[in-house]
């Protein structure tokens, strides 16, 4: 798989992860899970903007849950869910499901081997990791308020996950894409066709056809090729073995 192909599949997979984050945020109430029930039904509140603000409200109601869900997924690591919410199965599902769906979908479109499915899934995680780290290191360059942004971001992630921003997003993204890679590799294995399998089958068929064509017959020497007996003129069958002409 060339670099351009990997880049294209990685970008499409990142879009899929953004779309599937909507499912966790709205239908699985991801905000309630990560805050321990402190904030509930935020997805429903954003959805109501469509009726309150016709036009722009509908756009916000669709895009905001996607991006907020994505932010929560790439901030909260899977191991954090297991350590701090071991009994909350719904939270674990809501954090891992977007990765599973996104990696499975892009592997179903692109991957034809288990290796391609795994590499495609890892490309999604690497893409988001690059973006997340660039944001962290570039925002402090903003004049005046820039130097305070890094501290604010680290303070937020420390309060939510007990990890600085860089470690939180790195572990969350890598753990998520590794889980997705398992499913991506499985999808790739379902589509995998070993190289040469078709040619081997064709060669077997051609060999069988050749063997069928090698049946005994009468030759120009007027002897039966099956038993070697001399043939009788104008006879359609060998008088010795009964082989048909």
C-alpha cells in the first residue's frame, strides 16, 4: 500500500470516526459516563437547538455532538474507564464503539488482507494524534493568551483523567486505534484471498482436462492404443478390448 493510499484511507477513516462519535455522544450519553452523571443528556439539549434556532441551530445540533464526542473519545483512555469506572459497561462501550465502527468500515472498503486492515486502523489513530499534538504545541504561540492555554488544557485533562494532556490523548488514541485494529484486521481476513489460489485451482482443472483427453483411441498404424491389438478394417470397435474408434 503506497503512501498516498494510506493517507487517503487514513483521512476517510478519521471522518468515519468523527461520524461514529455522534452515536456515542447522543445515543450512549458519553458525557454522563465520563463525568459520572454530573452532566446528563447534553446530546438531547444540543438536538433541541434545531427547533429553537431554525437553520444554524440544526447545523449546530448535528456538528456539535460529533466534535464533542470526538474530543471526549480522544481524551479519555480505555484504561481510565477500566480503572475508574470498572462497573460501567456502557461507558466502555461508548468509548470503544466509535473506533470499532470506524476501523471496521474503512477496512471493509479498502483492506483486502489482515495487514491492510491493521495498518488502515493505525493510520486513523496516527492522524488524530498528530492533529491533537499540533493543537497543543501551536496554541501557546498565540500572542498574549497563548502561554496560558497550555496550562489550562493540562489542568482540564488532569482534573478529568489524572493525566497531562499529551499523555491523555496519546494513550486514548493509541488504545482506541489498537482495539479498532483488531476488528480491522478481522474484516481484512474475511476479504483475504491467498495469492496464487486461483491459479492453482485453474492448473488443477487444466490438468484434469488433459488427463481426460488422453483416453485411448485408434491411431494411424491400425493398432488399438488401448490393448495394442491389430484392428480389423472398417470396424468401429477393437475386436480384442472393445475400444470405440
